[in-house]
C-alpha cells in the first residue's frame, strides 16, 4: 500500500485530512461564525485595504460565488456557508502573466537595472512576493499551474516523456494525463471566458490526431488559445514551414509565417514577434466577448526571455554598452539594490557563484556504460555508487578574452532588450484593460516559470563566442534569422547567475536560484502598494488563488475505489470526481486571505518536498531547514545531502549538514515519504535536461 502521510501532493490523502491541511495553515482573522477553525489565535491588525474593489473581493472569499453563475460544485463539506448576501457585481477578471526563464533579479522592482516601468507600476499598486516558488523547468511548473498539484501526479514527473527507465510509468506521460484537473476547465464551467496565448508545453496532439490526441489547450478548458505547443520556438519570429505542427489556434495546427497567417505574406500582423503577437492575440480574444458581461481568465504565457535571444528594434540596440563592466559588477549592483529595496535583508549573504571549473567523476570502468552506478539521492560511495557526469568550465569575467567579453556583453544587451520588450507588452495589456473599463475589476499576477537558464551555448563556449565576435555574425546577433538553421543564442551560466542573484543554482536545479521567481500580485481596485509578502508560496497556490478569486469551490466528491486485486492498491485513493473523471484535487493553498489582509502568517506548515531529474529538496514544516540534493559535480562529490538554514541563509552558502545529522535524516525520511505519496521515481542517472 502507498503510505499515507503529509504531502504537498495528494496521493494517499483522505479528503478529510486534505481539507484539514488546506484550512488550518493560515490564521484567519474574520470573526464570522462560518470561519474555518484556526489553529493559532494570533491577534493581528487587519491590513488596510486600499479600495472598494478589494473589499468586494473579501466578500467573494466569504461567499464563494456571485449570484450570476452556478458553481461547479457548491455546498460541499468543508466549504464555508455564505454569511452575507453575495454581491451582485460581476466577478473579477483574472490576468495571469508568466515570463519564461526570467531570473529573480531581472526586473526593476527586484533589483534589476533593466527598465521595467510597467511591472514597477504594477508593484506600486500591488504587492511583491519575495518567496514565491516554481518547479525547476518549464513543463513541470506549467503542469502544476494548470492542475494545482504536484507534477508527478499529473504526467510531468520529468519534463516531457523520459527516455530512461521510467518511460511509460504513470505520472511520466509527458503531457497532462487523464487524472489532471484544469483550472481553465473549472473556471470555464463556472462561467468564465478562458483565453491563453503563448507557450503550452503540456502536450502536442490535437483532438483526433493519431497519437496522444487531445492534449492541446482547447481540450483543457481554454475557450480561445493560440499556443506554441513545445518548450521553445527555434525563432521568436516564427517562420513556420507549411504543415508544421508547432503551433495551434483553438485546437487546429497553424503555421505563423505562411501566406495569410501572422507574419506571412498578406497576413496580420505583418511581423510575428512572439511577445508582441501573444499580447495582440489576448487583446483580440478579450475584446471579442467583452460585451457579454462575463468575466475572463487570460493566461499570457510569454516565451520571453527564453532563448533564442532575439528582439526587434528599438530594444535590440537599447542596452548597448550597458554590460561592459561584466558579470560580477552587474550582479553586485543588483544585490545592493535588492537590499536598498528591501527585497533582501541588509545582512543577506549572497551565493558566491559557481567555480570556474567543475571536474568530471574520477574514471571508473563503467562510467558512461549501462553498468555505471551513478551517485543519487539515496546511494553514494558507501553503497558502491561512484559515477557521475561531466564537468564544465565557466569563466569569470577576468578570464575572458577580448572577443569573449565583446559577445558576452552583447548577449546580455539582447536579453535585457527582451525583458524590456516584455514589460512594454505587459503595459499594453494593462492599458487595454483600462481602456475598456476592466482594469479595476481584474486580479493581476505576474511571475516567471523557473529560474534563469544557464545552459551553455555549445560544448565549447570559447569557440562559439569567438566565432560570434567576428563579422558578419556579430552584427546579426539577436536579429530575425529567418529560416536559417543557426545555433539558438543563449547568454550562458554567468549571466544566468546575475539574473538569479542573490541565489544559488539555476533553471533545472532545486537551489533557490532554480525555483525562486519574482512575483507581483495586484488585487482588483488596489491603488497602493501593500507590504511585501515573505511567506513561502508555490505555483500550485496560484491555482487555488485564481479559483478563490472567482469564487469557484473545489471539487470534493471522493472518487470510487479502484483496488488492484494483486497489489491491493487503490488507484483512486485521494482523487476526486470532476465531470465524470477521477482526478487529483488542487492541493495548493489560496493566497487570497493573505492578499486581502484577512490572514497573516505562513501559508504552509507541513513539510514540502520536490524532485525532478533526481535533484531533490525537502523544506521543513517550520520553514527553517532545506535539505538539498544535487548530483556531482555541481553538488558534493560524495553525493551527500546538503542542509541549509533558510532563515539565516537563503543564499545557500553554508552547508550545515555535518553538524545537524539528526535533523537532516528526518528531512530525508520526509522526502522519501513525499516521493511515495506522489509516485515519484528517481532516475538511475540523475542529470539535467541537457
Ligand atoms: Ca522556462
């Protein structure tokens, strides 16, 4: 039998227990007789809400719905009964904006030197979340966003279908599996219009296609969608070939760049640039239905500033010369600004950066063969596991040649231009909401999908950079390269460390630099910045929050048992019924009580586990400790779990495992229980996605 225990996922949980977890982790302050029981009675001053819109939202929290549209499932046990008549006004719209591979410190409000006036304005009438977290990579985060629960449960145990021994296992389908809920479906069923434009990355087969059909956004509750199906485009300017299957609109393959299509001859717009185009599409979708009075959920799934580094003018030229001082100077300036802004405490000790050279494992007879025994989270040299992967060289600025400095600075200029263009487009979205009178009735949230991307451009970055420093290659960097098959321009590990400042590790890793995102939330009607939220929060909490904003109750009807006659395992244990399917319930926690000032304190008071690519973390129930496992050579050569005191050292600079072995052992045991609870399976060879 699967072990029933604490979890952030749901497998093995009874619904009653789950409800308890969800409802007792925050201290609620309203004295309504319908208020859920509170574990702690901490007297707190209610935060002043800036506007009537926010007050209306509080009403929605208490009431669960407006009186316009029936809930997907109402009146269920554990749902607070209405205490006041529901407000008759229209429910809030939800605009959710996701950047792709944007680092923690890139935007101005989080310390970046890149001009992001529109996001900064959102902060000025919203709220910063400094401790918001994602999965380590795109598809994993997106699966948790849509489903509201752990990625192993819903088909993205790793990003895409694995090519290793886990291929075919439940939870490793590589697309949203049949046990997934969808926040878009729930919202649509509750009377919302549901739109998305941008990256999907949760399945590519359209309805009726031969293999893995029905995986596109239209099949998961999006009424209108223009989607890049995969993890990245080869060109932000599209130029798809006739018959390509990389994009869909409303569930049908489209080929931007072909005649009559966006970016193609006679098509509109004349130029397809991903960020600009997705903005225009969302505005088009919103406007098409704005007269009918229904609220909307709009998912702006931008693919910027993900590689390839490309951006049109004026952004392409705007940062010329801005990064000539090099990685360390730019990073230090960002950290200083983070401290001045209060994003970091004054005494914060930042991660110092990766070594210039990481050594491969000492040669063993089996390394690289099927007989290799790779060090993993549970087996090290003491168990006979000694193999691990290659090392890398990542030069500091002082070690670069003149040509390398020239192109490295140029890469970051282009990246910065992409981020400013992204901010410009967010400004267009916000302005459009103001123009059509919907801004004050819209809940807005912005974040990135994972940490900054440090993937090297090639196996030999020096040769790659030196070649790019010569003309005509240099002057073409960042421009539309049409149909040319050229390397996908990236900015490399050192600039990614700048983006991830002040944290350790990058996209693909469980260090704070891989999973921490800048995050901004603005409530409907909010006009003044509210105090920064420092509680640990997670992308699955977004899902619960959106549903709370919309007043949609979570499905709670327990799925019928489906016990395997041989193993005795109930495949439906912990699942709920929705629209006739047995699905994993949302396990994220609504942040709305914190955002409205109805509650303060921690959102999560149970251990939080995670795993992908064999890399692992376990955050203790009290939020103080983080056990972190990274394969060598990026992690310890002996394969031990590191332990960090997050209250003193979120920069993960000092491994305190040796002095706290008992604490660490308990956390590792909790991590094993987490893995069991979500059906996670470690790969025989831990390594990243490249
Ligand atoms: Ca990403």
